[in-house]
């Protein structure tokens, strides 16, 4: 590598829009275990979570209704839906094999998310961005949020620091660079529940939501257009997509090291006009 190229590499900030080859981004997803054969959840875990969803476990439904029931998809059908998004073999006879995530599918989904988010910026839309993963995904959301604002969108911050009780425990939404996370006033909380977004939507009706877990599920349930992120073992949002209730769901490992999601950001940012 030439000295000039080394200087260019050193100057690139992975959390600002830049010029990256697709192969470079795909390799970064594999290194960070966002995609690939070695991710956080094995086939046993994925099958278990699918079975819980089909059995009606509310923690797996993310606030969405109509996903399960006598006329709903079977566990095998849900597994096939997830496999189509992630790129693994849905054979029900496979029990202990890995459930690989295709990095090219991740990049394609991130680009689809980027196109809708870029359109929101172009239109000057009002957007709510929130995550139930206040550690893993927070840098990705904050960087996308900053890009949205720079390009013309408005990030809304409803219910900011307004407390309520959830199962007897204090809860509130706090915002980090415009990104909502659930909080107990002392610590941010990993959550699947839809309650926070339901309350946020009582205060304001955005044009678009960018979220995951129950934040995304509650928005889809309310009929708000939603761009979402889903882990391979959280099938509710994928089922909602297959039912035609939402269009863009990025399926990937959603809780690895925050810094490793820069490749997802670059794929999203590639769809924005930042010149």
C-alpha cells in the first residue's frame, strides 16, 4: 500500500459518510460478527424463540397483534421467513447447526433502509429513532440520526424524561443525540416491550420511525411507517414484513460491539446525497 493510500485510510472516519468498496463492508460485517457463521445465536436458540413467538409469548411479539393464532404461520413457516431474510438453510431437521447471516443480505437491507431514510431527509420528514439495545446499536443510531438532521429531517423527542411505572418500576425515555432509549433514571435498559413507543406516539405522530424491538413493533402496530432492525432470533418484525405490514427490516446480529456497526452505517449513508 502506498504512503498516499495509507494516509487516506487514516483520514477516513467510519462514522462519517465515506467511499468504501462493498467487499470491504462485507468483510467488516464478518469481522464484527454482525454477519457470518459465528454470531450470538445458534440454531437451537433461534428455533426456541420462533416456537415462543408462535405459542403467543408477548415478549416475542414486540407489541404486534395478529402475528400468531389458528390462522397464523407455523413455526416452520416463520423459520423459513427468517431464513429468507438472513440467508440460512431453514431445514427443520437441522438442530445444532449454525444459522449463518449473509453479509450481502445485510448490506442490501441497510441500503434499502438508507433509501427510505434519505427520502425522509429530502422531504424534511419528522422521524422518531429509538432502540431497545442502548449499548450495541447506539452508535449506529446516533450516526444515522446526525445524518438525517444534516440532510433535512427532524428528529422528534416525545416523552423525554416523563416518568411512568412499568410493573412497579420507574421508567422514562431519555435521548442520546436524538435517539430514544428506555431508562430507569440511573441506567439505560435493554427492552423488548412496546410500552415506551406507545406512550411516545400518544404525544406525537411522526412521518417515520427508525427503531428495533418493541419500539419498532409498537410503531408498526400503530400504522406508522417503520424502518427496523431485527436480530436473527427475534422473528416478530420479519413476520410483520411477510404479512405486508412493514417494508424494510434489517436482519443481523443486533448486539455486538458498538464500533463494529460502522459498515452498516456506511451502507445506509451511501444512499444519502451528501455532496
